[in-house]
C-alpha cells in the first residue's frame, strides 16, 4: 500500500521509475523532515524524504553532489541518490516541498557502551568518507568549528540574563523540570566554562588547519553496523534516525563492521576534527562513568581515523585530546542554552514528541555535570 498523503506525482514516479509497491511513513525526528520507507516489487528498499522547508533546492543539490562524490570514490556506506523523474532530477519540488529518494541503508547503531575498538571502527568509517570527498578540495584556514563556537558562546553570554525571569507557562509540563535544571546549570557554571574554553583554544582561533567537506553531525545513531559473527541481518534504519535504539549484543567480543552512514544535512567545509568530536562525544557519558575514560575515547577515534584518512596524520594524541575535549565540552553547554532559547524565548515547536525533547535536555545536563 502506498501512503495516501504523498503527492500524486511523487507516487506515480515511485511506481513507474522504481517499481515501488509499498510506502510507509517513518516516525519523525527533530529536523522537521518526513521520511518514508519504500519497497519495490522485487524487494529493493528506498528512503523517500520530504525536506524541511528551510532547506533550499540549491543546498539539497549540494549535499547530493558531496555524497555522490563520496560514493564514487569508494565510500559505499553512503546512500545513492536516485532519479525521481524521467529527466534524472534527484530533488524535485512538489506541493511547495523538495523531495529526494535514496537507497535504504541497513545496519544498527553501536550500543551506548560500545568498546573503544568499536568506536575506533566508526571513526575509521568517518575517515573513509573524509578521504573520499577530499578530491573535492581542501584549504588551510582557521577552523570554522572553533570560531563558530566562540561566536555562539558570546551570544549565550547575552542570552542568559533574558532567562532569569522566563515564563514557563507556554512550555509543556514535561519540559519544565529539565529546562529549569538547564537554566540553573548555565547560571551557575557558564561563566567559568566559557572562560576556560576561550583560554584553552586561544591558539586555534587564528591558526591555519586543514579544512575540507565534513559531515558535522555524525553521532552514534548515524553510523550503522552489522555484527560479523551473527547470521542475523541487522535491523534496517531509516535515512533519518529518530531514536537511537539497537538490538545489537553487548558482548565485547562481538565484531562489528560499518555498513552504512546516514544524515548529511549539516555537511560543510570544516576541520575533520569536528566529526570525530561529535562521534566520540556521543559515547563519552557512559564511558566516563565506567571503566573507560575520556582520553581513551579521544585516542581511539584519532587512531581509527588515521587508518583511513590522511587529513589528520600530523596530529598527535595530546594535541587532539585538548582540542576535542574543549570543543565537546563547550558544545554540550551551548546545546543546553540552545534548547532554552528555542523552547522558552523563540517558542519553537518540534515534530517529535515532548518526551524525546525532555530526554535530550536531560542527557545534555547529565553530560555537563560530568565536568569532562
């Protein structure tokens, strides 16, 4: 059965071009995009996506070019974009929205308590992407990741006074406690966090580093793995992960092979360090509380990346730990401030449920409390 909410022109192209017989909506994530899982008469599966309104066709086409370059240069974990009309257009507009279609990517995210070897394997997958898109060019310049965080941190300084007398009445009740906790944390600790970040990364503000196309938002749910010692096929995951769940075993002896990479909405030019910080940081909370510390996480992601990419070959573990740790920490605190800004001042609405938003804010607050 084909979802009856699809524009008729989209439904017709799916049937005529790709033999699709079934289209089912996937639960929405936080971006505002809609994703559908499609299946053809011969068993092939696709991900159909209606992009969020703020994504322009030009920007979507740019993302398609970058991902296609990665695939063409041997990074076959990424999805392949498919034509949606007989002219070969991969991002047509219908009913005021831009759509695209890609091959369905299979696999499961690593568990939150993955081993450092498994985390390193994910970093190696990121390295393969970086190496594949390096043919699109690179340049030496100050890292946008550092400058953008310094800029946003200055904006948070100006935001905090506006949060002191915030009116919670417009917020759903389930969000009030985590938002109040986030506000209290920021009011208590933000000044020292901002000062330490600015002091620690002062040398990187104007320092030229290698930059190239990077993913920028590649966390635990965005690299998919298949267990290599199991006959079971890993659960298929949609193009946009809405909740990071896995049925993979927690046995440390289990071997995982990266089989998929998803979500390239944020891809832009920056230092490859950005992706490793996002990836390693998504495991940091559980490992910091367990047997494996933050340094082991940062060492594993750098070593894994260096096996597959030349972009960070000159970096040493100590130098990487310093920058990665500071970028991860300030990003956590900025994210807390962002949620307060979005929900209490801008009063944004998100397509996902409030429980997921509350859980995300609590996760960030817990991570901020770790004082990594």
